[in-house]
C-alpha cells in the first residue's frame, strides 16, 4: 500500500472545499427537473445537508449562498444556525440572470436604470456578506448577445468596468470580489466576460481585492485549463475555483468524474504555484445533481478533490525537475504519470479512520439513515433556482 508522509497528511488536513447551497436543491435540464425525495425546502435545510457532507469528510466547512435563492429575513440567525451545525457561511453569489429587466444585460446594460438596479443588487449582496461573515462576492454574468451587430461590445466592456468599480468601492476591508468567466451561454454569440483574459483585465483595473474565479466547466473543449491556473497563480489573481466536470457544455457534473486526469493536472499546478491551502485561493464546488442524490453527490465530489490533491502531492518533484533539466521528455512524463497512476485510496481511508472519520464516507452516509429521514420528513422540496 502506498503511504502518505506526515507532511502530505498535514497538508491534506488543511484542505477546505466550499459547497454550493444550490447543489442540494432539485435541478435538471430545460427538458425536465426530476425531484429527489428529501430535497431541502429552505436555506436552513440546504445548510443542514451541507453540514452532513462535512461531518462525514471533514473537508467542507463552509457553504456558499446565492441571492435571492437563499434570501432570508435574518442572516445573523442563519449564520448562527450554520455555526451550530459546524459549518460557516461562505461566498455570496449574485444573480442578474432571472429578472425580466436583465434580458439585454445587467452590469453592461445601456439603460442606466437597469444598470443601476444590477449594481444595487450587488451592493445588497455586500450588505448581506457583512451579516453572514462572508469574505467573497462571486459575480457570474449571464450577459452578452446572440447575433453579430446586436450590441456594441466595446461600450459594454466600459460600462462593465464602471459598474464593477462602484461595487468594488463598497467592499469592506477584508472582503473580495471574484469575477467568473464563461465562454458561452446563455448568450451564444458573445459573452461579456468570456475568458480569463477579460476577467483578469477587468479585475486588475479594480485593485487587489478583485480576483478571477475559474470554473472548470467554462472552457471550450481541449482548453489547457492547467495552463490558465498556472498563469493566474503566477499573476497572483486566482481568487477561486468553481470545480465541476463537463463532457459537452456547462454540464456541472461531479468534479473529477469526466476527466480525473485533468483534475490531477490542475491540482499539480495548484501545488506548484502555492495555491493549495492558500487563503487567497478558495476551493469551491459548482455542481448540480440532476439524477443522483445530492448529499452523496457532494461527498463524492470532495473526496475526488482530496484524492487528486494527494496524488498531486506525491509527485516526485526532484525526479521531475532532473528529467526536465536533462530534456528527458519521456522520463519527465513517466514521473508525472507515476503520481497520477498511484492508488492513494487505501492510505486515505486509513488516515481518515485514524482521525475518527469513516474510512468510506460514502458507505457511512448511506448507512446513517439521514437520507431516509429527510425523505420522510421533507415534502415538496424546492428547485435549486435554475428555471425556478
Ligand atoms: C454559471 O454558469 C456559473 O457557473 C455560476 O458560477 C453559478 O453556477 C451560478 O452563479 C449559481 O449561482
Ligand atoms: Zn460557476
Ligand atoms: Zn457554470
């Protein structure tokens, strides 16, 4: 059995992966949303489910909120509720994609009334962050155009910068803004923040408290995502990850499910660039569980990240460096593949047990009876928000 050094285990112990509240709601495609028994009916129940993931893995100590999907009267009370369950409230995600006014844009809109409304929504999110104790405001924009000539793309970039500056000015001392990019959808011709370069240009003009959010599902097929990770870390601008998997589009599948090797390659660059357990680089999941149970879906996801992190940590850097220096192409590749091909699961299971955690969190959750309990107790669980 492969063993993991105390140093590696110490690093793994510090790993924290934030869960998205919306992963616990029902979601689906535009064709059908299949309801799952036991689905949370309100933000508290989503947090309770997220706390289960943490209880079985010790990997997920915080939950990201989405406004307005997680809107409540009293955020202080929600915060205490979460903390009593052993988790804290994390990133606040804004939403400018479900309001009729935003059909043709929000932070980029040429109509000053609509743009003001979208900016004000973000200011409200920052006010909420003060109450929830959240550090990061995550902005993903669903704006763009469908046809060439439809919009003045240049003017939209200028208005976006102005809007972001107004939002940035409201951030507290210890708060940050992370700007997510996505190359298409819901707009199909142009998206106002389509790539890391645009996100970087926009946040770099704001200041140190603005960073890029990299969602692993938001790139064209074949994109070398680990190169982007390397570059953003090198520039000190990688603020957060939204981890998920894609086969075709923005599939939001379980991280590491579609391409475990890609997840490994990304984590190798994270380790190389000092991004692991670095408070400046938030690890988050952005997933939707359409047909599988949500809590075990999230448990599987955080375990996948942990497993690939362990493999990235066992990469023999000295041997790799030596091979690279000698221009030993196949030797360097072999060192890299050795780490990826190493089965660290038995060592991780043993280590979990030594810390009082279940060796197999998936099996332990299934045996816990929680899923049956919520299925009986909760009737009429809510949709995650997409299309709601
Ligand atoms: C959308 O495609 C993005 O991935 C967003 O990060 C996210 O799914 C949304 O903002 C949910 O709040
Ligand atoms: Zn995302
Ligand atoms: Zn997405």
